[in-house]
C-alpha cells in the first residue's frame, strides 16, 4: 500500500469521525435521544419519591431531592415542603391571586426537568399570580379533587386548571392502579361517596426505602454503543422500519364505559362546585394522546366525551390536540407517552393563550 492510499484512508477516517461528532452534537442539541438501560432505570412505584397516604393512596415525600431515571430521561426531582413538585409558598408573603394546577404525571413533569415543566414556564409568564402545582404522577380526577380539598392557602383563588388525561376514566373507576391501592368514589343514588379509605397499605411501602444491591451484569456495559444519540436513533428507526402504526381497538363495553363517564362527570361536577365555593373558576384542559398526535390508524380520540361533560356543566374547556398537531417538532418522547421539553412548551403556550382571555 503506497503512501497516497494511506493518507486517503486516514483522511476518510478523520472525515467520518468529524461528521459523526457534528451529527451527534446536532442530535444532542436539537432532538436528543439518550439511552438508559433497564439496569439504570428507577421507575419504582414505591420509593423515596413516594409515600403511603391513607386518604390519597400515595403522595410525594416532602423536602426530597432524588435522581429519577426512566427509559427516556434522567432528571433531578425535588419536592417542596408539602410533597409536591413545586416551589415553596409562603402564606403571608403576597396577596397574589392563586392559579392551581391539578393532574397526573404530565402536570407533575414526568421525564422533564423542573424549569422545563409547562407549569413552571407559565409561572414565569404570569408573575402577577401565585401558581400552585398540586399534581402527582398516577393521580386520577378523584385524587385531584381530594388533593384540592386539602389545599388550604390564605389567598384568593382565581383559576383551577384540571389537566385531564385519557386514562383518567379508568383511574376514577379503580381502587388499584399502578401497583398501588387508591380511594374510589361511588355514586349512591345522587350522592358521591368516598370508598376504600383508609386506603389499604401494601407491604411494598414498608420495604420501599430498603437498600437493595443490584447484581453486576455484563449487559450493563454491552449496550454502551447506544449512548450515542445518533446510533440509538438509527437503531430505533431500523427496529421500527416495518412496524405498522396501528391501534387495535378492543371491543367496547357500552355499559361499563357509560358508568365510567357518569362517575367521572360527577367527580368533575364536585370539583367545579368546590372551586366555585372558593370563588374561583374551573378550566378543564384535555391532554391529547400520543397515538392521536402520531395519527395512529384506528385510534379514536377520547376528547369528545370529556368535552360533552364540560359543556353540560358550563365548564370552561380547552382541547390541546390542535396545538400539538400544528407542530413539526417532536413533542413526545420516542419510548414514552409523555411530553418532552418541546411538548411542555406547546402546552404552556396553549394554556397561556387560553387563560389570558379570562384573567
């Protein structure tokens, strides 16, 4: 092999390395796709971020700061003195009117950092209001109602915004969700009765904080190549190249579905009345499913049902799906059904645009 060929080979290798570095940097800045093996992930439903609660089922541990790793992101999660992923609020610091957010993991900021949460983006956009985030991952509308009733802050209430997710219909009709027991409302005649309280306490809560050593496995290092965001994305694309994006709808149970809708509607009515009692205004914002955003074949959006409930009760309603369909950027994580930082920005912009007309 002559000297010219060696130079050409070296030049090609150097060029390839430079191109790879540029592409990798672009991925990490514009469209990150980090890889976390299952040995790195810590998505336990019982642990240092959660604690048993006799009335709510579970709640956040107050004054806790922990690393939280999922299949899509590694974030630092910090709870305030009340156990919420929120700032600490001083009761007598200001006389600002309150805006309260209720919801589940989307509102809790699952897989995004604190400053990237749509609630906290809105906090910066609405400095004249005191914004409270009373959400927690896994909460149904029933637990949101209970959390709101426990909220006692000596300031006037302006708005309460319930972030409604598709799975809330099932959450509200269950006493066991996400490997944990929870309370459940039942309709007795026309009265809403809270059942399954005190919530049964599983053994997992007692063992949640026990330190468990994970045995070493070579697999922890076998996939180190996927630490490259570019290579991880190429693998993901190839793996899904022939996958058909199709939703196989289950046979509906009209009676069961109707029962869930009636119960959810009654819980929302109870929340509306509680907000009105505090002289505030309720807004229900419907979170679009990732399947809807990806235009999955066969998927039927759920928003019609919640919109119908809100209209029947004269509740202000906001459907976020239109805003997510307009964007050309990725708003959901590839391996998760939750919003990434861009999705949180879309949500904050949409909510800001909507509530500015009523503030």
